[in-house]
C-alpha cells in the first residue's frame, strides 16, 4: 500500500413509519482512545491511498456527485477531505471526512463525520469499505476524537461493514427539512 497526501411491536411500527418516509437513519460512532503513532497497513501492495483536499475548482479526483460535492464544499467552508482507494489508476472507493457543521448538531468541535462513502461495483466484496473505516480513525484522529458515520435503516450491507469495523450503534436519527439536519428519534 502507498499513502499519498494530496425489538418490540411498537418499535417495529415506528421503524416502518420512518422507513416509509425514507428518513430513518442508524447512527454509529467510534472514538480514538490512544495515539500509538503507527498507521496500520491495511491494503494489498497494488492498492494506494490518496488523500484529496478539494478546492472550488477541483472537487475530487473523479467527476461523480458534483452537485453533492459543491454542497459539502459550501457547508464545510471547504474544510472536508476525501480519502480515495486506488487500484491500477482506477478509483476503487472514496470516503469523505467532514468536520462538525450544522447538519450534525450532536457532534463536538473536534469530531469528524465519515461519509458519503462509495465502493465501485468492481471492487465490492473485498472488504475495502470495512478496512477504510478502520483506517480513518487511526490516520485522521487525535486521542479523544469521535468519528461518526450513518447509514439508512435499509442498507444492511453498510451496517454490517460499519459494525465489523468496530463502530457502535448510538441512535436512530431522522433527516429533517431541506438541509437534512440529523435529529434523534426515540424508538421504544
């Protein structure tokens, strides 16, 4: 690897209502407990990692989701980064690392949010997503940093990868309003 810095009945009913609305989200977190100073090597030698800092003129190494990237640039005042996993000059995966902003009111000042994340179809079922989720806190975090990640209730594969990477389920959330601010949902 090369590194380049560039459940009860009422609960079921509530869950189904929010699934129908398309807003139920599962929120997870992991904290960096200590800083050993060592970054684990986690991919085979023919993969490399690129850390990309977007600018208003170049929002990513690829052209996918341009509108979403413009929005993240505005929301974070250009303070997010993108971690790319590359294999033979082809992007295999990307994960955004985003600082606290108004969409995540539960985050503390130095917390980071992971996502959106995407593994391209030809690279799926190789454990890349899980390995990236394990790598990010070790590379980007300081002791005490909490990393947050969320996925929809229906995305079972993503939930499995997140949990396998050591993230702990925190709460159900829903995305509110036009700005998609995440708010906690009580499910009893």
